[in-house]
């Protein structure tokens, strides 16, 4: 009788461990929207893949227009073709990168039962900030962000706009009060950037810091010989 009880308990424990393993999400969701700043999003995607993170990528239609304007890349519009394009470009492992379309409602990011570990919208248009603040959920990016807020998981928005209106600021304030990290694409200069890439890396480094992903994208404040002067 005792042995039978142990066997039943062991079987139940194994089942629970299996369930927890299946439901644990280590993925990072990355959304690119229609604000200027496509290089930030591309560099972040590159770094996440290099860090061996599982990545759920969503690229809005306006973001694809911006990509064409700000880079020389010819990024395919269909999710599967886009996945293959970025997987090859950044050397993603099999199954490491998944791309979802705006109306792909069966994607894991659409439900709190299968939500990713964290989400970043980079770059984040002020229209997307507004939609997230209002809980619109009219497309997959907005719904995914809404899921992160309701599940109290890290959500990082990287807005790139100037100047900011009172409407923009009020939406950002409301989101910040909900625990959302507002990380404007406003690079510093204390690391003495020598190129545009250095400025891009400054912002991407801050995003990675908030995701708690190790990196070596640049010198930190207080590091180096200048700190002792």
C-alpha cells in the first residue's frame, strides 16, 4: 500500500513538472512599429538572437515602410518569409525565431496562458503608445502588450518622437504608473560615440539591461580611466 502511494505521488509529481516545463515561457516578444528608429529594432533583434533568446517578432505594416526608408534591407512582408530572412541574416537557430502577423490571434503572445517572459516595442510609435494605454487590442501587437500589462510582466516601450505633445506624455505617464518601462530613444554621449552604430548600441544596451541580458555593447558610466579624473 505504501509503495503504491509513493508510485502515485511520483507519477503526479512528474506530470506537474512536465506541465510547469511546458507552460514556462522564456521567450522575448519584440514588436517594431511605425516610428523612425528601425536600426534600434534591428540591432535589438540581432542581440537577442546572439544571446540565444527565443524571440517572437511582430512587425507592423508602417514599420515595414520605415524599414524600407531607413535601411537597405528588402524585408519580405509575409511572416514565414520574414522569419526566414531574419533567421538567415542573424544566424538564428532552428525554432529560435518566430514571426507573427497583425491578425494571427492564435499566436502565444495573444494569451496570458502562454505569454512571453517580457516584451519590447522598439521603435514604438506614439500611435502604438496611445493604443496600448487605452487597451485597444485591435491587432496582435496591441493585444500582446495588453497581455503583458494584465499579467504584470515586463513591458518596455522605446518611443521615438519629437516634440512630445501633452497627449503623448499623458499616455506615457499612465503606462508608467501601470509598471510599463518608458525608455525613449535618446542616446547619451558620455561613452564618446564614434559612429551612428555607437548611438544605436547605447539604447539597445539599456533595453538589454532591463531585460537582464548580459552584453558588451559599450562602456558604462563610471567605467574606464575617465572615471578617476
